C-alpha cells in the first residue's frame, strides 16, 4: 500500500490558470496589470532564490511585479519609508516584504514592518486586521501557505467537513491560521505543539494531519492513522549525510540528489509514512508551489478590491 | 464525590480589588477617572439589566461610566455617528455597544458598529485588529468572557500548560478566542462544534472542558472525564417547567427558585456532571461575574494605554 501523492505543482498550475481571466479583466478595466511589489533586504541566498521565483511566477501570470532590493545594513526607518511609499503608490496592489529581515533591524522588525503595510495590500495576510478578519471568517487576504493547503485538500476531493484534523505547530503564519481555516470548513480541529503530551497518539486520531513544526522527518508512521491524509508543510535544509542515509535507501532519487548536491530540503514527515497514509503531499512539490500560487491569487484579489473600492 | 465549585463571584471581586490601585493612579495622573461609555439601543429587558449591572460595577470600581440610550428605531447611521463622537471624546477610554442590536438595523449592523469603534477603546475586544493581535499573542484588549475563564483557571491553581483542553462552541466572541488563549498557555486545544463526530468521546479526553454552545444541560456526565475541570459558559433562559423538573430534584434550590420566578438561567452543563468533574463553575455565579470584571479591567488597561501614548 502506498499513499496517493497530492501533486502541488499541478494544483498550483490549476490555480494560476484560473487567474488568467481575472488578470485580463482587471488589466482591461484598470488600464494596467495588477502590481506586486516584492521587498528584499540583505543577501540571504534562500530569500534571493525565493523572491526571484515569486517575481518570475508573477510575470508568467501577467502581473506587473518589481523587486526593491535594499542592502543588509539598511536602517529599519528606511524600510518603513519604502513601505509607506508603496502604500501610497496607486499602481501597487500588493506588498510582500520577504522574511527573515536582517537581525541588525531589531527583534521586532518584522512585526513593525508587517504592521505598517496597508491591510488592503497585505498579500501575505500577516497584518493583524487581516488575521482578525480570518478569525471572523471574512478575510480576503489570508496567509498563503495555510490557504494553499486548503486548496490542495479541496481540489483533491478530501472531505474536510466532519473530519478530525490535527495541526502540529502553532506559528502565527501557518499553524494558527491553518487551524482556523479547517475549523471554518467544519473540521474538528486539534492544535498540537512541543508541550503536547503523547503527540503521536493525538496525531493518530486525525483524518487530516498537517505537520508544520519544522523538524525534518519528525512525523513517523506511529503518528499516522492508516488511510489518513498527511500534509507536510516542513521545508528544512539538511546537509547531514548520516541523517539522509537514515531516511532514504541507496538508489532512492532523493538520496541520489543529496549525493550530487550535498544538501536537500526535508519535510516534517518521515518517508516511511507513505506506506501508511492514504494521501500525502511530497516535499518538494507539495505545499511549496501552492504558497506562490496563493500569493498571486491574493495579489489579484487585492487589485480587484482596490479597483472596486472594497477596502479597509 | 462532588466537584469543587469555582467561585466566580469571589474571583471577580479579587480582580476588581486589584483594579483599585491602577484606577487611583490613573485618576491622579490624568485628573479624571477612567471613562467607560455604554451604548444601549432599544428595549430588550435582558440588555437593560446587563448594561445597568455594568454601569453599577463600573461606578463601584471608581470608573466614570455613562449610558447612552437610543430608541429601538434609531437608524444605524446615527449609532455610527455616536460611536465616532465617542472615538474622538478625550474623556472616553472604553466603548461598549451592547448586543444584540435591533433587527431593523440590518444583519451586519453589529459587525459595522464593532468595526467602527477605535481599537484603542474596544473594551469588548471585538475589533478585527484586536482579534488579530490576540492570534499573534500581543493583544491588550481581549474578549471578556474567555479572558475571564483564564482568570478562573489561573486563580484556582488549575494547570493549563500541557493539559488537554476541549472547547465546545466556535463563536467569534467565546469559542475561538478561548481556544487561542488556552493554546498560548500551552494547552493542547481541540475545538468542537455541531459538526463534530462523537462529541462526547472527544470531550471526554479533556482535562479542561469549556462548554460554550448555548444549549442548556447539553453536556452530560458521558462528556466528562472523572476529575476534569468543567467551565460552563452557557446562560440560556429557560421557562419550561418539565425541563427544569428533569434537571433538578424537588427541593433543590434552583428548582425552588424556578417555581418562585417561572424561569431560570441554565448553563450548558447538566447538574449530574457535578458528581464526575473535579472542579466546576456554577451557573449563575461562575463565568458571568468574570465577564463584567474583565470589562472593567479592559477599561483600565485602555485608559492607561491612552495616558501613556500606547495606542494602535
């Protein structure tokens, strides 16, 4: 027995295909394409790669995307001034400031910057007003990763209403909004974390198990009820050959890839779970592509709302 | 065996006693008492009683409280203008618009009015910005009933961290904020509702069970693990003598009171649970008094924040 693999690449393409008509309609009505401003501070190679990928995807979908690159020693006030300028820029519909910000900006820099973004342009869904509206079941702009997980479940025909869902991880950007989105779709939702007693047995109650704790291969077969749907949100870079050898047999394509590159991105779910779960998102190619697709969708939503005068 | 009764009246008094020093300090610094504006629209007798009780409690705690009474046929725009005036009133630190609003104001009237209240004066904790900050673990003004439940648990020495908590009910003003507050205190939290399969067996896993669904005596002994702490948020007026006779033996003081008055306020928890639970909040005298105490506490917090220039 082997789990059905839920193909995030294909589902992400479906969503992007669905954006063509609204992008064309917006462009016709507004006389310009929906505008997405990406802000990248410093030289983190992962962030560079990720922002470039967002820029390319946005361009492919007919959005007018731009990157603002700031050096790593930029004072936070300068970043806040840029955000303020983008808030007032009529051609900018969505603002994304890539995290993490450089540590020199201070411990609360991300919070200050996310709070400064106009909620109507907050395509990451991190502004407290949008988070509050999410709780109240009326948010237009919802954090991309959890809303992408909902798309995977719904487009794969996995029943959420009445299901028992367990979310492992309670972050502001994945775990908590994930729990709320599942709750609003009538799942019975349990949120687990590092302080949960007997985590495996709680997880084993789940029809839908979302692993979002950022610990590679943490979720082993004893966490999974046979036939459950397992969503793997983890993406931890791993360069320890011994760990990788423990997860993948010689000749497994991921072990081969590791041996060529010296690192791989590992999910929170142990490869052995594939033999127990009913359906499973792979890493890579599962939740990741949805995060970008939902960013584009949020940008189009924000643009349409601004055009129609629906704002905050 | 009989559950310890968690005395909400005594705990509410503790909280109000703790407000004396900050109220005096604010009054000394500001040259006036913290100001609470209560707004009551229409003639609902329950709302009248409730607002009068809030006014009296606020006065007893040294706050400067006032009631704005508007007739039931007031247009919503007039109510919104009053809110706007209170938002700009320097002497007003907290605004509470009593729900329910008259149906003639429209289905979304409460949402529109709560959204219009300055988040810095939102002593009910209903504004989306305050709800979002609650999700992010940094709210000053949190909905009064769930934050009152936390006070009961903490002041009664009931351990939340590591506990399994089950919340029955997923309303915006009780169930969802309750789940978040328990989660932030490191409980493993499950939210149940009308679509939950085998609700009793899910509830029976709880060390802390919060019943907030508004169905009198719904939570029976088979929902409760022996020794669990049971918090009863329900307050449903009941005037059906047969129902009451099914819950309380002849001679029980609540049945006597019903026979005198022709109605009683019933919680969500069946009286039989007292024999199974380890600790239990009564109705009345459990969560109710905390709701008012937390409203006063929120008003003092809002006043202090405004005095110190901590706003939104």
